[in-house]
């Protein structure tokens, strides 16, 4: 397949995901003022820890089967219904482990016990939605995958308005809205996607089971380590600083989520493109071209969000939450390294080298854990943001080294160093609020644009060309 056709398919898939998810994700993001005006920092901290705990138990108890669901639903050697059968079996079977964990958690006596029913329902909704959405994406129903994103957000927004504003249910309302959003979307996928038809053909394939587990199980430590990179700081913050500090830190993560909305859409399409074309002779050149383009766009977008950070926080956060702005620049830089690492992960998944991902992620998790323990104790919650940024930087560096065994991935050395130096200065002056910080930060952004101007112009021209061709097709 030619580069032009691959790029066309890549942007087509990205467009499909964006059509279904971009507006809906932004709409969900706009609920942040609602949360910060109704929930206290402590309540938001509790909600955050419940959702975060589910996110780590889910891949462990299901043996990360949803990872294999996407990959093997795309494999023409197996029946779709057999893939779905194995995926659902592990999801429902994991509920048994969840109930066993209840007795363990009960002995510890954590806040989660007070919301145990919500915890179980959220777990089941998340597990089933993840597997079913990965399944329909794997069998080629990308438009339906995009549409279910819209449906999911519609229900989330509607239930949040109902439970938080109309019934004033506060924390319970927030959790219930999230749960019902999942289950309503699951029902939509099953009916609209015709998945219910596959239910009548569910079967057991021992060879497929072994291959899916061989693919998925090595992902478990990777997912856990990645979760540790992303979330272990919240548990340490709670232990050292309390739920209120965790609430502030968690809400600060909403600003980086603006960028994650776009990068996730592209990464989803990129994962499909990588799996489809990794055996092509010119895949390496294609990978490098896309990766460098992604690097330039993402680092510019990250810099802009840092520059407008305080304005966004003032617009979106209630007064009680505004002080969270100080954590945002470091978390945005952490998100940049995370997204660059995620792009590299697509190569490892395409070549089915999932074990390789674990080492890099584990190293980052160890750095994160140790840094959090030291920095939060010494400088407070801001130390968690710094530790997260450092750990994702380590993950990216290690993956860049490992990926060379599969592909010779290259970024222009001088431009990359200067780009990171520029954004690091922007982060530091913005976080420390030093004198003339705005002048220094904007000067660095202009410099960042200048050193990457050739790629920026090329991307702009390519985008205009593709848009022009698409418009002509519509006209004729």
C-alpha cells in the first residue's frame, strides 16, 4: 500500500473517530464547571480514587482480554463470534474476583467500602463497554465506534444534569451518572451494531484462547505499571496530604485531557494503521514521517495550553479549585511524553511484541513511585506532578531505545533537543510565575515554531491539499 493511500486511510479513520468523539469529549470536558461548583474538593477526591481503583483492577481481573479483543477481531483466521465469546467470558468471570476483593478491602476499611455497590456496577459497565467497543472497532465498524462515543457522552451529560442539578445527589449522583452512561451505551452497541446476532453463535476456540491470552497477559504488568505512572501519585497524595489535595490534583488533570481528547483519537486510528501495514516494505519510512509530524503538532499544542493555562482554569474551575492551576504545566508536559510513548506502543503491538512494553513501563513506574514518596513529602502535591512528568520522560526514552530493534525510528536530533528545551523553559517560568514569565514563555513558543517551521508549513500544505481534493469530490 502506498504512503498516500495509508495516510488517506489514517486521516479517514481519525476523522471518523473525531466525528463521533471530538464534540462529545469536549462536551464532557465542559461538565468540569458543574463538578467543581457542586462537589467539594474532598468529594471529587473520593470519586477520583474510586474510578482510578476500578481502572487498575479491571485489566488485572480480566487478564487484559480487551487488548486481545481488538487485535484478534482484526485477525481473519478466527471467527468474530469466538473472539467476542472469550472476551465476554473473562469479563463476567472477573466479577467473582471482584466480590472476593470486597472481603479483602473490607478488612482494610477504606472509603471505597461506603460506595461498594457503585464500585461494582462501575466496574462491570466499564469492562463490558471496553470489550464491546474494542470488538466493533476490530471488526471494522469504525463509524459505529465513533457514534457510540456520541451516545455515551449524551447519556453522561443527561444523567449528570438530572442527578447533580435536579436531584442534588452530589457524589452519589456523579457516580450513578457515570454508571448509567456505560450501560445505556452498551445497550446501544449491542442493538445498533448487531452484536446481539453474534450472541447466537458464541463458541469456544482453544487455539484462539491461548493466542489471545499469550497476547493479552503480558500486557497486564504493562497496564499496571502504566496505571502506576498515571495514578499512584493520587494514593500517595491521599496518604500524605488528604482527599482535598487529591481533589485539586485530580481536577488539574482535566486541562491535559483537552490534548488527550485529540491525541487519543489519532492514536486509535494510528493503531489500526500500524497493524494493517507493519508488514509493508516501506513501513519504516511511513512510521517516521507520521511520528515526526505528530511530535511537532503535539509539542506546539502542549505549549499553547500551558500559555493559556491560568485563563482556562479561571474559566472552568470554581474558586475552590482554582489553585490547581499550578500543577497543570508539569502534567501537560507529562502528557506530551505519555502520548509520544503511546505512539511507539503501536509499533510494539503491531509486531505482537507486547512483552517489550512492560520493561519500559515498569522502569517508569519505579521512578514515579520513588519520586512521589520523596517529593510529595518534601515539597507537597507539586512533587507528584514533577514525578509524573519525569517518569513518562523515562518511559519515552526507554521505548525509543527498544523500538530500534523493530524499526529505526528517528527524530531530527538538534530540533528535538531545542524543542524540548523550549517547552521546559515554558513549563518552569509558568509554574514558578517569575517576573516577565509571559514574555519569556511566548518568546520560547515563537522560537519553537521557527525551528520547526519547515514541518509546520509542510503539514499545513498537505492538509490544505487533502481538504481541497475532498471538496472537489463533493462538488463533482
